């Protein structure tokens, strides 16, 4: 890694509005708490959370360009643009900030969709994004409560809330989100 934590904070916070930086700080706090509770590496959780939205406020055409030119996940281009920043963020974390740890990069890459066979760190970052203290949406307190007892139950509830929201808005649901949810349910059985 080329940058100290303080340098990363300065670089990442400078790429987003203050409100989104507050969200990122909340995700960092929640991720470390979840990592400590469930046995993931708290330092990796902190770093992945710090970087998870690094490309969120990049112009959408710039995100598309990064995906196309670097042969990243092309399937994303046919789905909701809200998913793109995670793939681009993982790429940027490696290219621009020297983060080489694949576990951290994957936690960034899959924080919006989840994936089949999520690692503990993947689960921590995805769930922390749902439950950080600044989040306020219908059902978030239930997700937080479930997260106190089970990483998987909390994450299933979070993915359910995303799927429900997308159904209500008549939006396309990214197939990996459904597959991730189903995989987590299978893990609990």
C-alpha cells in the first residue's frame, strides 16, 4: 500500500460530499465493530470500509469508461448504474492507492450486490453499509437488531430490503443480489 491511513482519508474524503464522508466514517465504525464481533480482521474491515465508496461520486461516464477500458465486469453495464461504483472502486483502490489485498478488494467490489460464497470480510462491509449509524430507511432498526445476533441474518434482511425497494420502484434487480441472498439462506440451514 502506497498511502498511510491518514493520506487515504484525505484522498477519499476529498472525492465526495461531506454527507457521504460522514456515511463512510459510519461504515468504518460499524465495520470494525462487526469484524470484532464476528471474527473478521478489524484492520482490513476499516480499510475496505474507508475505500468502499471511493468512486461513488465519479461522473457516471467516467465509471463506465473505467469498466469498459479495463475489461471489468461488463454485466454491470446492463444493470443499475448504482452498482458500478463498487467495481470501479475496487479497481481504483488497487491502481491508484496500491491496495493489493484481494480480500479487501473483493469486499469493496461486492459491497453493493453481495456474491455467492461471501467471505467474512465481504459480509462485514456489505452489512456495515446497510446499518451504519447515519442510515435511516424503513426497516433499518430491524436489520441493526438482527446484526447484533447474526451477520448472515442481518445481511439477508438488508438484501431483502434492497430487493423490496427495487420491486416497489419496478427496477431491474441485479441477479447476483438474489443469488447472494439465496446463498446466505442456504448457509443458515
